[in-house]
């Protein structure tokens, strides 16, 4: 019993740290960052979303309202913490990339941007610590989202969301039917993975007409096969000159802030391969879950 109390106390302090870090990040950026645009809006959303969710979790935990929550409290806090860690990680990369890279002036605006980036990184670390403290340990009975396959589902949906952002601005998947297949892979796998996360957090898996564990293994196998094709097809039709692609980064890309269109194509290729590896790991863990428990 004392060990449980110690863990809860440490977890509370980690959440309070994440709350403070995210609050400072979006406050400093909004107050003195002197920036605007889509990447700024995304960064502010990441910090504000993480702050609001952490505040909600702290209020529910401190007031003992877990049993009254309309979601599974075994799954919701760690699911949110995992998403928040990825959101803050993306903001920690995007904000300095777009608003600090190549910046030569030394004034208060630059200091505000540096401070926002630093506190975003600190928030990322805090959320990763929270995930490590709340994830299921070997032999421990916990919600699905606290297990490795559950956390991988969060990563799958987040990576797919970033892919959507890159392929839609500018639109880069409508020049060939093979690229439209890649887009279909991203959409289908994202929808199913997101539905699994929602069902687990909402405790709806018991309403399925088939065993949930076997469904997870079958889906992971299908997703691995689909992402394997996308991992191969996307680079061929975007970087091979025989398919109207270009393997050389345009010279004008080095003069702009952030990512140019060619950089985004490379990012999509890398993220597709990354999601393939995540789904492969998901397949391994899901198969072990089925065959070990069977």
C-alpha cells in the first residue's frame, strides 16, 4: 500500500510539472513570440490541448471522481499522456524549425521563442515520464491502452495525422493511382486504429461480435502488409525520375523557412517507413497476446 501512495504522489508531481511547462510554453509564445500562421496555430494547439487535458486529469484524480467519469479511467489518462507527449514533441520540433531557424536578430522576441521551445521540450519529457510511470508492468493487470500494443496504437494514429498534414499541403498524392493507394492505406489504417483507441477508452470492446484480441492480430497483419506496399510505392513514384519524380532537393529550398514541398515528400516517405515498423511491432505484441493467453 505505501508503494502505491508513493507512485501516485510522484505521478501527481509529474503531471503538475507538465501543466506548468505547457502553460508557460503557450503563454510565452502568444505574449511575445510575434508569430502567426498555420505552424504557430498548431504549436499553440498542442500546448493548450495538453494543458487542458492534464488539468482535467488532475482535477478528477484529486477529487476522486474516477468512478463517475464517462470513460475508462484505466485507459484514458495514459492515452492522453501519450498523445500529449507526441503533440508536445511535434511542437518542440516545428516551432524552432519555423520560427528560430535562420533567425539572426537578438531581441526580446527571439528570447520569447527560445523560452517557448525550451518549455515545450520540458513538457515533452514530463509527459514521457508520466507514460513510463503509468504503463503496465509485466504481469500487471491493466487497461489495454496501458500495454505496449495500446501505446503503439496511439503512435500509429499520430504518425498518420502528420502524414496527412504533409501530403495535403501541397496535395501530393493525386498524380498517379499508385499514390492514391498510399493515401488509401494511410486513411484506412488511421480510421481503424483510431476506432480501436476510442473503443478502449470508452469500454466498448465487449460489444464486438468476435474476440477483440484476435481482431487486433488480424488487423495488425493487414496493416503491416498495406504499409509495406506504401513504403515501397511512395519513394518510387516521388523520387524516381522514370516516374516523373526527383531525387535531388531543389536549390530554392535552402532559402526558405521550414519545409519546402520536396522536404515534405521525404518526410512522408520516412514517416511511412516508421509507421510500418510501428505496425510490425504491434503485430508481434498482438500475436504474443493471443497465443500466450490462448
